[in-house]
């Protein structure tokens, strides 16, 4: 007798989980949108772009699309992704003229962030899930205090749960130095400034905006965990001491204003202290040729735009879907999107962790491997590192990098932030990065997976029971 959850049993478990929400109000239980209904709306919107000086004309937009089609080699695919994304994210513009720098792992990312902050002339806005009181955290704190003392206004948002191990004195030191500090949804209900105390709603974003001109987003927190590269340190095999494999993105150009708006919106919703009159939205000229859309999702939104955008891209993929993600605990709609793409002949490849700082999420994800493998999805686990990237590359024309994991928590409970990029040039960089990770990963063989140990199966079954809250 099979004692482990089947697909139907899993659905029953999820129904029970939703019913339990009334008893667990503090958890902020919610449900994912009906993606089929949301994505089935007519996609008749005209694809519009914004540049350094605001919206461009219809004729210019048409010329841009024509140029993209001619250089992409995938005319129908690109046009389809443009139209679908426009329909989902009508209020978030596709912005022209941006320069993107792909940053891999903590050391390269921290160097780029430190360089940008040292050059700041007006302000620094930093939003992070984890801000630890360790060597890296102290380096950030010291630099931020130096810049504040030099007249550069520093505004910081940190998550109360993500930074729960950081002493209060750490943030008090920043406040005393003049930095405006905002704790997102404090664990202590007496410190909450909102009417509803929603402990389960977290700020998982990693966003740095310097002078309103350069932005950084991705998966990297402020923690010593990221201080080494993604290869294991010589002679050390402890999971806690492995390097972390993560991806960040440096953005320069007009779309930075859209990321700045997301920071300011969070500050306002969380009732942060008044911000000084700095030039948060300076005029922004063209810095490059990349087309970027800023996508933010918050727990109080009607539905996650990031979730719907990703589902749409997968549902309409024609050639390939390449995903790399740290925490894989997918809902039924995402599972069906991945499986459906593979069944219709799309190359679907997932690079997932072989080790994790959360065994429950790791095994919740593994509990779905069998169904995905049967559908033709190819699954790989990254070895020798703690995989923490959250990236996607689809059909060689659409890419995304951000803070969003492929789990219920990211799509329902967290504030997240991503950049989606349209165009073949940046997709080539993403595919090259994916290929390097693939070379360092082990394929999950369907036959061997069917014969995995009883202990593995038991862990998967237990983890599946709680995947909604992981």
C-alpha cells in the first residue's frame, strides 16, 4: 500500500490547509489566483514602451518591435511574449534604454554594491530580508554610516523575521548615526504600525537603489553566507560552510525609477518616518539597449503579478524553459504549466538544490519529481554549493531575475521583486550562465529515482503536508 501522498491526496491536503486558515488567522492564509481565468483574458493591448523621456509614440513602438523581431529570429515567439506580458502588467511599463550587468555570487555582487554606494551623491535606499550582524553586515553598516555622515541620506527597510537574529543594538547604531530605519511587519505586535498584525507576510525583497540612478536586485541577502564563491571551500564539506550560488542584477537607466517607486511604496505602506527631501527621481537618460520591466508583488495585492507573468511565459513557451531556483515547493498550477510544456515538446530543465538550509522545502520539492519526470521535465540538482538563485530563461527571448522562489510563500505571503528582460542579447548571457550551472549539476535519473530509499519517501511525504507554510 502506498502510504505517501498521491496527487489527489495532495489536493485534499491543500483543501484542509485552506480550511485551517480560520483557525490560524495569524498566518495570513490566502489562495493563489485562478491562473487559467486571469491568463485567458483577451490580449488586445497595444505593446507600449517608455524611454528616458516617458512613453514613446505608437510608430516608435512598432519600429522597436520590428527591430527586435528581425534580430531575434523568433518573430512570433517574441511578439507573443511581448503581448502576454503587457496584458498582465499593464500598469508597469516596458522601459527602453537600460544597461544590465549580470552578477554571480556574493563577492562580485558586494563589490559592485560597495562601489555604487561609495559614489553616492544624494541618497541610498536599501531593502533586504536578512541583514546580519557579522563581518559582511558590519562592512555594510560602516559604509552606510560613513555615507550618512557625508550628507548622503540612507534609508533602510529590513524584515523583522529575516533579521530576527540580528541584535537590536545593531539597528540602533544605524539610527543614532542618522540613518532612517524601518522594520517590516515587526514580530512584536505592539510595534506594528498597521491595523492587522500579519506575522506570515514578509518582505523578501533584496533591493538597493543609489541616487535613483542605479539599482540592484536578486537573491543575495546581507550575510557572511555569501562572502565566498559558489564552489566549496577547500577541505570543508559542511553544508553550513559551502559557498552559496546566487544571482544578482545591476541596472542602470530609466527603469531604475520603477524600482525606486516600489521601495517608496513599501516605505509608505509600512508607515516609515518622513523621508528627507532628496532627489529620489532624477532625470534618467539612456544607458544601454536593454528592455526591462520592474515587477513587484506584495502580500496584499489581489494576485501576484510575478506568479502570473511566469505562468504565462511557461504556458506559451515554444522551445525551452530553463529555471534555476532555490526553494521549489510548487502549487498545482505551476506543476501543470511545467508538465504541459514538456508534454507538448518544449525542453523544460530545472536546476534545483542538492543541499538546502531548509530540509522541509528541499523534500517538499522532491516529492513532485516523479510526476514531473513522467511528463518529460528534466531535473538537475546543483552539487558542491548552496543553490540560492531565482532565475528563468524562456525561448531565448524572455528572462527574469529577482527574489521570488517557486513556492507558495513567495507567491502568497511575501513581498517580492523581479526584473523581466525582453530580448535575445541578455537571454544569451542567461543561457550561458545556465549552461555553467548545468555542468556542475547532477541529472535526476527517472529509473534511479523510482528506487529511492524509504527514508527519502518518508521525508517527502512529511514535507508535502506543510508545503503551503514553508
